[in-house]
C-alpha cells in the first residue's frame, strides 16, 4: 500500500467521524496552531524590536484567529451537513408526491447521517409498497363488488325470474280455466311457485347480508350455513366453536363469514367431497377459522399461480383488510384444509 493511499484512508476516516468531534477537533487545531504561531511571532518580534510596543500583535492575532476560525468551521460544517442537504432535497420530492426519491450515500458521510439516510430510504420504500398494495386492494375490492353484482343478477335471472315467468303462464292458464277443478289446480301451482320464488329471494338476501350474523354472531351464522348445506344434501357439514363466548369485532366477523362462505362454495362445486368440517377457535388474542374437506383436492402451486378460479385471491385480500392471514393445504386426492387467522383483541 502506497503512502498516498494510506494518507487518503486516514483522511477519509477522519472525515467520517461524528459532527461534534469534527467541530471540536477543528477548533482545537485552530487554538493549538494559533498559540504556537503567536508565540513564535511574539518572540521574534520582541527580540527583533525590543524598543517597540507590541499591541499591534494583539490586533493581528485576533484578526487572523477570527478569519481562520471562520474558514475552518465553515468548511467543516459545510462538508458535514451535506447529507442533511441531500435529505432535505429528498424530503421535498416526497412531499411533492415522488415516492421514488432516495438519499444518496457518500463514503465521507457521518455514520449517524448515513444511518438517517438509510432509514429515510426504507421508510419511503415501505410507503411506496403500501401505496401500491392499497391501490391493488382497492382495484380488487371494486372487482369483487362487480362480481357480486353479476352473481346476484345471474341468480335473480336464472331462478327468481324463471319462477315469475312460470307464474305468469299459470295465471294465463287460470284465466282460461273451464271449471273450478282446473282453476283450483292452477291456484295450487301458483302458490308453490310463489313460495319457491319467496324462498329464492330470501336465500339471495341472506347470502348478501345474513341477518343472523348481525344479531347472533359468527358462530350462529356458520351454524345456519352448515344446516343449509346439510338440508340440501350437497355435503355433510359439521361445525365446532371454541372460546367464542364474546362477540368479535363486526369487520372480523363479516370477513371470516365471507371466507367460510367462499370456501364452502368451493367444496360443494369443485371438490366432490362427502364431508366438510368447520372449526372456529378464539385463543390468545387471535381467532382462527378452519374449513376442511375430504374431497379431490388440487395442485396448490398451479392454482395459486392463477387463484381467481377458486376465489383464493379474494379471500386473501379480505383477510388482509383485517390484518389477518390465510393458509391453504391441499394436494390431489388428499382434500383441502384452509385456515384463516385474524387478531381478536
């Protein structure tokens, strides 16, 4: 290693010392050099001009000391505070909406200023990721709302609208009835169609906003949903509730209910399962919902690559809104286990 390189490394280390030490060393250097130079100059002047007064030396030393102190401190402070100037410029860009702004580091920066710049960069990066995630979630929420509207419209068209159309047909037949027996038969058919339409509309309304969830809580709402599945014969469903003596926050209840609803829909439509099991457990400030079935299962990696088909993306995003997580375990021929966990203070 050459002498020049050693000198440069020494100067670099010296410039990286804390700001307080830089100012202290600079002023100590000024005092030491001033004292030495003043002593030498005074001795020389006294020996050379013993008959003169030496008051002019005081003025000279004061002027030189002030000038030297100003120049050295100005240079040290300008060099030491450059990281703050860069930080201020980055802050101004962020305030203007530019989340790509970063504080550039310099090898001559004070370690504490370098740490401050790194912290600022991490904060801005976190804000940028959070902003992007918020925009993505907002987009998905809008898409989910549109999908829900389309589903309701499809249900109304495919079921309720058809029942009402049949009622109109039966009314026309009732108008053309030739005797009381035919009229009575058409009236009975109309009554059945009206009851069926009412039940379909009631089911759609309950799926949109189950009143039982608002009145009695998550456990009772899931019990009602399990009873509906058992009554339809689609899949034998059991429910176990542990530690749910107190109500959960409304947003947590709603999100967990929607996740269970979507999971059970997947079970009935895609898994060809014979049984499904629901477990809701509250413990240590957390509530977990587990939906497990003995169906066909699926290739988890392939499905997660395009999760829209089973609504996994929507379920994950719902859990994110309440600070929760969603985990899925599945394999072809081995069923599926879905666990949603959320804070429940």
